[in-house]
C-alpha cells in the first residue's frame, strides 16, 4: 500500500499554525492602519490648534516704531512682548531666531518690552535699547538671552562691549534711563491688550500667549502665506 504524505497545511497542526498566522497578520494590519490614522489625526489636530490660536480680537500691537527683523512689507507680522529675564522667553529664543531666518522674506518680527518678571527686568530692557541706539539692538538681544541672569550695570556693560558698542555712551544711556518712557509705553500697551505674562505674541494682530512650539509656528506661517 502506497503511503501519500499530506501537505503540511492539511494536517491539524498545519491548520492551527495557519489560523494563528492569519490572526497575527490581521492584528498587524489593523495596527498599521491605526498608527497611520493617529499620525494623520495628530497633523490635523496641529492644524486645528494653529487655526484656533488665531482667533478673537485683533490688536494694533505693531503700531509705532520698534526694533524688527525680516521685511517691512511682509504679509505676516509677529510681535513678541518679551522680558529678557523671563525663562520661557529664553527657552523660546532659539525658535524665534530660527523662524526669523527661515521666513526672513515673509514675516516682520517685532520686539516689544514687557518687563514684569524680575525687579531688574526694566534695566535689561534699557540695555537692549541703549545698544539699539548704536545699531546693535539684535546682537544685544541675543546676548541678553544667551547670558540670562546678568542683572547689574557692570555686567550689562561687559555684554555691550562684546557686541561692539561704545561703552562710555552705553553706560551714560543706561544710567540716565534714556529709553524708560518707551519701555513704559510698551508695558502700558501690553496691559491694554490683555497680556498676562511673557512671552505674548501677536500674529497679524491676534494674541497668542505663551511659548509656541516651532512646528506650530511653521504651520501658522505657512497657512498665512497661502
């Protein structure tokens, strides 16, 4: 009598293996579709959050003469009310600088002082403006964040020297509190606009409080560019 060996999948053991393999493949397929859906929903949610953040009243936060980067005829204006002593502003500083470079032909980025974090915050704001009268506001702006914690006139003069200011002129400006009225104006405007802390951004006039992640900043700008 001739013996014919059964195919493996026709045996009970083969059938069991085939059954469980099918289940495993099904679970993996469901997992892949679920993961893709989660990623897609996350992207949609990011877009929704970005759109939601640009809502409410529109404020004239960019009005007046202020230090700015980018292009003067930009379709997108971003105003930051910040404090050089603010740790959240310091954390956001690299993002803002990267955005200012990436979109230098698309945005106008404006700095306004909102010195509320420390009792020496106004002194830091004065240091920025005293460097600014010598055409060195933005280098000083960067130095103040890179060296957050400096809080004396001597330390600030040393930073001003590093960015290339005439330090005698800088020290005179600082001691005379030459730009205190402009700083007070920024502070009063910020309070009028409803600022409750730093940083507070105004994107095309819409108030967006707190740190904005880089990806969300990009999403907002790309949407406004359309």
